[in-house]
C-alpha cells in the first residue's frame, strides 16, 4: 500500500493538520493539490513543500464557493484521494451564540464539506474509484460545552460519511471519517495552539488511510491522547 503516484486533494492545507497531511503525502510521492482560503498561509505551506520536493499545487479557494469548488474538481485530470479537512471552530456559550455564528460553522463544516465530497465522488466514479477521508473530530461522537455549533457540524459530517459510504461502496469508493481528539493547531485562530496531539504524527495515520485500497471498508477511526501519568 502506498500513496506514490496518487493524486490527492487536501482542503484546508494552509495550516495545522491539513498542512501536515499535505507535506506527509508529498514525502510519500503523492501528487498533492492543496487548497485554503488564506493566501498568505498557503504560501507558507508552499514554501515548506518546495523544501520537500515533489508535485504540489496550491489553490486559494473557500469551500463555501460552490461554483469554484465544482470547477476546481472537474478540472483535475484525475482524483484518487480526497482529504476533506477544511473547517472552522468557534467557542462560545450557547446562550451567547448568534444564529449567524451557527450558520457560519454549518456553511463551512457541513455544506462546504458536502459539496467537496459530492464533487470528489463524481470525479472518482468516472476514474475507477478512490477514497474520501473526512476529517471530523472526537466531537463527532460526544458533546463539548461551549461549542454546540462545532459539535453539531462534526456529528453531521460523521452521519454524512456513513450514508455516502453506503451509497458508494459498490462503486469502489471508500469513505472514512477520521475523528481525532485535541490537536495542537490554531483552529481557534492565530496564537491559539491547544497543546494537543502533534499534527505531524496524526498525518502519518491519514497517509496510511489514503494508501489503503477502497476495497477495505474503514468507516471511521477515533484517536485520543492517552493522559500522562
């Protein structure tokens, strides 16, 4: 099993786990297309990728822009693996959360993720199959106080992945939901490193999933840090 020569689309590749996964895939010989909406952060990812070598293409795009997403994926020569990673998080007590904040999280984490997944599946179906890896969180299976919209979005992503996997399994397209616990990233904004799990270590697991043939049904994978002591 290898990612060598595979064409992989990584959304949310500008920082954190998405960047770590994109770089890890490059090291394994994959042809990586990385997307993100922060042009400056994407250039930082590109600079790291240049040091690694290999074929890396960056595209600045917001997954909420459905027309742009459809066009991007349709124009890819082929697509073997999707790392559906783009997402946002907000931490605020429910009684202080506005409907606009809820909609923003749902727009990115659910609707944007759905559009990317749908279009990737269409491309894979025409190319003989592939694997879709939706990056969720342990929030997909439990509640988190002060993060109701985020938790709702990740529960939705897990449910969508389970349903789409049932639809596409006989078309040689595997769907996996990756559910890590706290990661040391800046998902809550610049300077918000959480002290969680190392994204580079988690990226190795994602690469393994990307290298696994769709004939093996990996529905979801939960990873949690073991408490010290």
